[in-house]
C-alpha cells in the first residue's frame, strides 16, 4: 500500500493478484485501500492488466465499485485492444458484483450492466480465439443471474454452428448451461449441438456430462435418444470405477475372488479407457445431477440407475453434500420401475436406509426444498421408518415455516397425506401458511394437491383417537376451513379454470366433498368446466373415480351429459377395468350407490356389471393385508400404493355392495342376480380375516349386514328370492361375519374406553350385532 502509488503499474497489479490467489488475506480494509490506490492508475493499464486486476478483487470477494467502473470505462473505449482472456476475467468479475434482485438499480448498476452487455456481445464474435478456460468462463458469466445476456446470446445466434461445435467439452457444457439459466430454448444452437455432444461424449469430463444433461432437462429438450446416449456413457464409466475399486481392494477387502473362476482381479470393461490426460472420475455432484436430469425428463434408463445405486456406497455417501443427498433420494423415488414389485421395493428401501445417517448428520444444512423433496421421496416408497427421522425433518421444516413457498406447501401436504401421518400441528401450519401465502399465488396443480391433502386430513380427524387437546383440534379444523373458503373465493372468479386440467378439477371437487362444503360457490362452474374439458381432454379412470365420489358425497345431481361422458369413458375400453386398482374400484362403487345408479334407467347403471366383475376377480386372490382379529397383532399400516383388501377398502366395499338394491328379481340383473350374490358372498367371507379392532370398519360391516337382512333376507315384497346354491353360502358368510363381530365384544369395549371422544353408542352396536346374528342364524337353520 505504501509503494504501489509510485511503482510500475504491472508489478503492482501482479502483487495484488498474488495476494488474491493466496487466499489468506481477508482484511477488507486492505482490499478497499488497494482499490483506491489503483483507480487513478487504470489509464496506465493495458488489456491483460485490466483483466488481472478485476479478477483479483473478484477472487477476494470484496466489492470495489469505483475500480470496476474505471476498468469498465477503460475497456469500453477500445474493446478490440483487449485480449479475450482479460475480457472474460473482467466480465466474470463485474457480473459477480451485479445484484440478483432486478429492483436494485442505480447509475453504478446500469454502468456494469452496460459493460456486461457490450463485452458479452463482443466476445461472442471472438469464440475462435478462446481456449477451454476462456470459453467456459465466458458462458458461465453470460448465463448468471443479475445480468442481461441478450447481446451475447443474440450474437451467438449469428455465429456459424461449426464454430460452436469446435469448442472444447467444458465450454459446450457451460454454453448449454447458460441457455438453461436464461430459460432460452434456442433450437438452432441447442438442437444443433446435440449431435456434436453425442459424438464427443467420450471426451467429456463427468461434470460436463452432468451439466449438459441437467441443462437440456431444465429446458424440456432432453429426448429419450439423447439421454440414453449420455446414460450409456455414464454407466460405462461408473462400472469402470466400481471394477477399479474392486481390483484395488482384491482380495483382502472381502476375503474372496468375487465369484471369479480364476485368481485374477476384475478388470475394467472393454473400451472404457478415457483419453490420455483426461479425468473420468465421477463425484457425487455429477452422479446426482445425472439422476436428477432423468427425473426431470421422466426417462428411466435401468442400467444407469442400477450402476448409480451400486456406486453410492456408504463410503461415497459420506462425501455427499446436502443437495446431492436430496437429489439422489428424490430421483430414485420418481420411477415406479425401481419399486413396482415387492422385491424391488425391498431393495430400494434398503438403499434409502443407507442415506439415513447422512440425512441426520446434515439435517441443518438442507434447504427447505431439500427437506420437502426427501419427505416426498420417503412417502412415494411408503416409508414411515425411521419415524424419528421423519419427525426430525418435520420439526426442522416447522422451525423454518417462514421460508415455505407454494410448491413446498403442496408437496409437503401431499407427502404427509400419502404417508397417512395426520399430524395436527403440521397440517395446521400447512393450512395457515397456504392462506398467508394467498391461494392466488398457487398454481392450479399446487392448489388442487394442497386442498386434496387437507381434505384427507379433515376426514381422518373425524375418526382420530390421538387424544390431542380440544383447542389444537379446533384450531386445525378452523385453519382447514379457512383455507377451503379462501380457495372457493378464488375458484368462483371468472376464468379461474382456464389453465386447469380435467384431473385437477376432479381433485378439487373431491377435496370439497371430503370437508362437506356442498355450498361452495365454484361447484356449478367446475362441473360445467369439467364437461367442456372432457370433450377435448380424455379423463383417466382414477379421475373418473374422483368425480363420481365427489358427486356421491355431496349428494349433488350431476349433469346428465357429464354422467354420460364418465360412463362412455369407463365403458369404452375393457382394459380400463383390468388395470383398475382396488382402491379406485371400491371408490367408484361407493359413489354409484350414493348416486342411486342401481335404479332402472339410471345413466350410470351400465357401470355396475363390469365393476362387480372387477371386484370379484380381485377377490379371487390373496388379500394384500389380511390379519386375524384375534391374533393380538395389528395388521401393518399400508399406504394407498400398497393397499389391497384391508381394514379400509374391505368394509367400504362390503357396505356399498350390500346397499345396492333392485326389485326386478332377474337373474341377469347385476344387482338381483348371481353376480351380486357371488360378489357379496366373497366379500363377507373375507371379513373375519381382515377386520381388526377399528371401530369405524366394524360399524360399516354391521351396517352392511343389516342392509342384507332388511333389503334381502327379510323382504316380503318386490319379487321372489331365488335360492341357487350360492344363497346358502351367502347366509353362512353373513353368520360368520356376525359371529366374528360378536366375539370382538371385549375389543370394542377396550377401544371405546380408550377413546372417550368417540360418539359410538356401544350398547346400540351390541343390539345391532345381536339382531343381525340372530337373523342370520334363524335363516341358516
């Protein structure tokens, strides 16, 4: 500082640069004084000195606006006289000082933006002069936040594509990353570079391969052929890394020869050697970015995913940062192919278990989005274990509730609902935050997802035995209601459904049905909009189930045209019924009963025959969650993705089937004939194996048995009751179900005493049980 004003400018700048590269000098006062010394000497600097000076202060991380402005003015006076190396260094340094927030303006900021624009445009015409480092630095600066790169990008569009294709691999990766940061889908450049990238993949370092894949995925341009080429290259390199590690550990690491016939160590795959002097070692960032790119593009490459899973050993996981941990879990959970069978699910859950120590160790390092994405990943696999970890993640999120955005609220709510974790404090926070953020800020899919989860929570609260203070439950109920009312005000506005999809409208209808808001203002407009959308946008069977369930719950007369559309959708393809899961089938049946679809002439009546056949076919196999009510061991809790015939679906199905009523007496009728009796018998026979201690489930079975008794067995009018062989079997099933519920007397009492808030009248239940049991026994004898 003492000699710089009088010494030659070149050694002065060189000395400053050495201090910056050493990295140990953190005294801001020194850097600010040094900048003050150099400002009057900027006119003495040539091109290289300008870049070196700007880069020094950028590396030190100390803003020096007066010096940067002097350097900018000097450079803009004659851009052609400055080397590309100096220009890229200056561009990078000035861009680093630009504020990310666009509202921060001023003469100084405008001067810096002017430099970025002009220098960026100038450098775009000098690509052939750049080496790999210059090009990578230029493109990373051009795509960074806070600057307007339009001049540079516009100039790039005018460049010969061959000039861009001749760039080194890191520079190409930075170029496509710059387009991704600007959300610029420039087909001429990006599509033109694909063939070049594929041809040069062998020369791309792993970090550049991951950057390319992630950039194209963010822009929605990552087609299957392109990602497959990238994934194949990555798979080969990861397998080489595994083979090399195994060879290095052979044979002491595992005390064997890894199943090889000879005593030679394993060797890398053929053709997998990298170019000389080129590092092909993958790190956690490259691997997880590639996983994330596949997840964004929704393209599953089995070999790559398996290679990545093998690569992510506990030793390597210890090197992961918080972002990589979250990216890996989220990407692995995205693809059903990895967990669509019992064995696959078991293996992937084991992989998730290896991440648990890393999550705990880095819990406070995760961003809010990371935590939400990890909870979402656990929910997709139905993982409630370890409960302590999920509780810790939720606790961390609640502490940082002020950082939540609309996407966080929607994803967290749906994940917690998927896991059936009805935490009152969590859902109260979600409902209150949704209102605080303003429901107008939510995208259509986010709003539908959030309300659907809140609706499930409200329905679950009716049967909750958590024993929470009444004040907390009241606050939760009030918060949910306020959120639904606020959303109703928005949805009732003109044009509210212009950007929604048919499934989202169906989800909204079902959500309001769950909370029994049958007076919602938006409902007429939603039903009309759904009719319009169905004409252009086919609705899949799960959404049809939602619509029918909503109409049934709310007791609304649905428009005949809408019923016809739903009926045509479900009847138009026989494959619909074979691929329909049990939960959807039971939901549709329950809705049809509420909508009186069994009545002759009802628009929806044709759905009964294929629906009862589907249930009968599903009853032919072993139930997904059967457990003896007398075993003393509660059946495992299953999420919707796992659930078959369990203590929720079975009672609902039994109740719905037994409430179907028709007086025609025809054997061909789906309600009066053999199909109904076979389905009802099979359902009732399964009751003793599935129903446990749940009061609500037992209540549904009792109601179903009473319906059979009053509507079928003791009927004195409405036609004859034929007695084929299946009738005796039905009576026996009724008797067994009745006797099974009677033997649960002690369980009823214990559960009732443990839940004083439950409104179930046990004496009345006992009388109903006795009536049904006596009637069934009488008819049987």
